[in-house]
C-alpha cells in the first residue's frame, strides 16, 4: 500500500483570488447569520459561480441588473454606501466594478443616489445612450408598466454626465417625457417615445464642395505644317 501523498506540492495550486473569496464569504455569513449555514453557503457559492460565468464576457447580465434594482424603493432614492455594496453583493457585482462606478459618479460621501448608480451599471452593459435608456425602461418594467419618475431621474443624470449626446435628441426626449400625463405609463409606449426621439434626429446634409478647376497644360506636341498640294 502506498504511503506517499496523493498530490505533490507542485500539483497543488491555490488560486490567488481564494483569500478574497473566503473573506467575502465570511463577511456574508457574519452579516446574514443564516439559520442553515449549509444551505446558505450552497446558495452563496452558486450565485458566485453564476457571476463568474456571466463575467466571462466582461459584462453584467440583465438578471444581475434587475436583482440590484429590486433591492431599493423609489420612496428612498438616496441610500448609504453600505446599502449599495450589499445590493451589489447580492447581485454578484464584482468589487472592482463597484469601486469604478462610485469613482465615475464621484460619490465620495456615505450617501449615494441609487438610481444614478444603477444607471451607470446599465450603461456599462448597453453601450450607448439610446440603448441604455431602453434597457432601463425594460428592466424596471412591472406588468407592462414603467415608472416615469425613475426614467426621468436616470435620463437627467446620464445626460448631465455625457456632453457628447446630441442636443436635439435631449430636447426632444425632454419635451416628450414632460408631456406624458401620470407617473406610471405603458412600457411599450415609453419605448416608442424614446425610440422616436432618436429617429427624428435631423440629418445634416453635406454640401458637395465645388471642384477646383485644373489648369490646362499646354500640349507638348509640336504642330507640323501640312505641305500644300501642288
């Protein structure tokens, strides 16, 4: 019977992120104090595994964005940094992205506007202003209805941060949103309104510049006189 070790020291490789994983896991158990540690641990590492798979492409999933959104209420739009971090932990948002988003929004105090923070997370997935607004509407929709105050707050925040957005589009969306009656509106109608603002953007025609006349070069072929017929 072999008495040596099953694995050699060279075969045992501890991933460098393991200490951070165990640290976060310990914090989760201490904070939540679950009645069933085994079940809670299984759920925790299952979510961590899903996060790892979702982040292979470098982007958050819609499920993660929705999970974060549902941790808050529109009755309280400003929350503590701890609330943000806990919501991100629940939604499996990487710690590096939390730090980057807080820095991007310049939120250095303990109070953070969660709608603005969420808008940045959605923007990191959507890529451009139009897609971000549409994804915000879709993710926050409940039973085919959207909360206009939430979308308006996100719109105003994002437009103040991105100076490259076309002024005509901003004005068109602002006027359209202001003209809507009520705070809860049909999601499809709101998506149509937002999409119409971008489609209505006037196209600036480029005038053809007059072509410069090229100087006519003198012929280098010498003309020869035709001998007169006798």
